[in-house]
C-alpha cells in the first residue's frame, strides 16, 4: 500500500523522537528547585527550577511533565496501533492515525512556541514537522467522494456536532474571559501571561484549533464530505488532548494547586469526547 510506505518513516521517527523527549521531560530533575522571579511586567513568578522545564513557571512545568506521561503511554501506542491498522486497509485506523497525528502536531507546536528554550528544541521542531506531514498525508489519503457512504444511518451526527459546538464556544468564552477584562480595565496583561511573551495556548486555540472544530461541526451537521473527514479526526484529536489536560489537572491538584472548577469541567469534556469518538468509529463501515 503506497500510503503505508510513504508514512512509515514519518511514524517511526515520531515514535522514537517523542519517546525521547517525553522520557527526558518526565525524569529530568536536576536543578536548584523553585525560586521567585520578577517578570519584565513586574509580576512575581514562581519558576520550577528543575529538569528540562526548569526555566518555566512551576504550574506550567508540572503540566508539561503530566502531558509527557500521556504522550508516552497513550499517544505513542495509539499512533503505532493505528499505523498497523491503516496498513491493513482499516478506515477506522486511518481516522485514529489522523487524529493522533493532529495531537502530536499541536503538542509540539505548543512545545516549540511556549516551552522556554532548552536542549530539546531541535527535537520539538522535528516532531512538529514530522507530525504535520503525517497528518497532511493521512487526510489526503481519504477518498472524499466516497467517505460519506462509509458511515451508517445511525451515525450520531447531531450529538457529535452539538458537542463540538458546545466545546468550541465554551472554551472560546473561557479564554476570552482571561483576555478581554485586562483590555477593558487598561491593565492589558492577564496574570496568566506570567513571564512568557504572550498567551500561546489561548492564542492558538482562539485562532486555529477552536475555529477548526467549529467548522468541522458545521460541515458535519450539513453532511458535507469534508465534515465526514474533519469531525471524526478532530474528535479523536480532542479525546487525546483532553486526556492530557485531565492529567495536567491531576498533577496540579497533587501539588496543592486550586483546580476548581476546571477539575470538573475538563474531565467531563474528556469523557464525552471519548464517547463521541467511539460512536463515530463504531458507525464507520470498516
């Protein structure tokens, strides 16, 4: 199968490099430990001071290590298993491969843009490129004209689109509640900026990921071929991403950080996303 031959070196390069970066992120602990730092905006930030994430704020560094665990134990196995299934002609596996590739691309886009510069930078950039092309080739491998015919009449289109619309709008409003008030009261900079250059997560979510999810929902609701491609791919991507966010909340809670109400909201979205992914895959013909 030409698709498998093309994508195989990319998949194995992602597995090897991602395993290396996550292991370093999880187990590197050298450094002086936490200390206080005054940002250019005069904000006092607690710096983590340990391991590969030592120059990041303590709360964000903890999240990075938690996401590394999910990438290592969930995303890498899913990528490998879906690659094997895709090679056997499984349409379901190709959706999982595309969604998982999307998770890797977004993860290492964030690592490249947000993680304070460290010795893994070249690996982050390499993983960003590898996962981008894996995602692109995966999406292009689908026959758009035939794709709707592979979904059964019982495919829960309304439920999935309703969830996607709810998720994208809710998260957008959450991020805007952080961004807009300082603009209105003249302080400009939200506390969440800390010592970073800008709000990377909120910016990429509002400018790229949430609009993609919204468009996927609308196209799926209208039963357009592109909707049948984007909605399952996005839902699978979202399932893995929300698993990582749930792990981040758990890690923060274990460190005594107040994670209410997010600790109730994010796991709920995570469960529904996984449920939607299972429903879509179950209603896919092969």
